[in-house]
């Protein structure tokens, strides 16, 4: 599962955890998030996230 980080504020989206506070269940891959997904900390768009590592490649 790939980890993505918001380039604007550094928020880290880990699909293992999802984001239950914002209605995103555990094990939701970043690619499966809706196109209108926004960073829960700063409101950045999904396109403002960068893949930083992929745990499945280890």
C-alpha cells in the first residue's frame, strides 16, 4: 500500500489507516479516493499529494 503526502502541509495519507474521522475506511487505496478528495488539514486537492513510498515493494 502506497503512502502519499500532501505537498503543501505534509499530511501523510496511509491507506492502512484510512481517515475514519473524515469517512474514509481503513485499507482505502489513495487511487480509490474520490477525485474531489481534499487534505483534511489544509484543504489541498488530491493532485497536490505525492507518493513517497510503497510498503508493498519492500
